[in-house]
């Protein structure tokens, strides 16, 4: 019995589509929405959770603010925050720093 190349190609394509669908489906269930950045004046019916503080890590990071913000958003997400209000950014040395925010849950 001889199997044609187009038959194998079609089967491979179907397997790839199924695998891609499974991966995308799993990602949809495992990814949480990060808290939204907002101003305190825009908060309505929100519950204050806690202060969140995160560093940019160690190293020469010219864009340390983005690294520190991301780390703080991950911590706020772990608390169940839907929103964060940035309090301040503190420089530590020339290339590192700390992001400080207040975490809120604005979902009833």
C-alpha cells in the first residue's frame, strides 16, 4: 500500500491545527487580565486591597521603570486587583528603581 505525499501533508496540517487550537485554548484559561492603571479620581465603588511595591531587579536597566511597573502589576494581580494607582517611582542607583502603587478591586 502506497500513501501519497498529499495525504501525509493533509494529515500533518490537521495535526498542527489541532495542536495549535489546544495550545491557544489552554492559554486563554491560564492568562489573567492584568490590573488596569488608573487615577485615584477615576475610582468608583472600589475596595482598597494593599500597597504594592516592586523593584526593577538588579543590573543596568536603562528602562527600569517598565520592569518595576510590570513586577508591581504582577503582584497586584496576585492580590486580586482590578486596578492600580501609581504612587511613586524611586530611583535606586543610576539604572534601577522601585515602583509603588495602591491596589484596588473595583469589581463587585
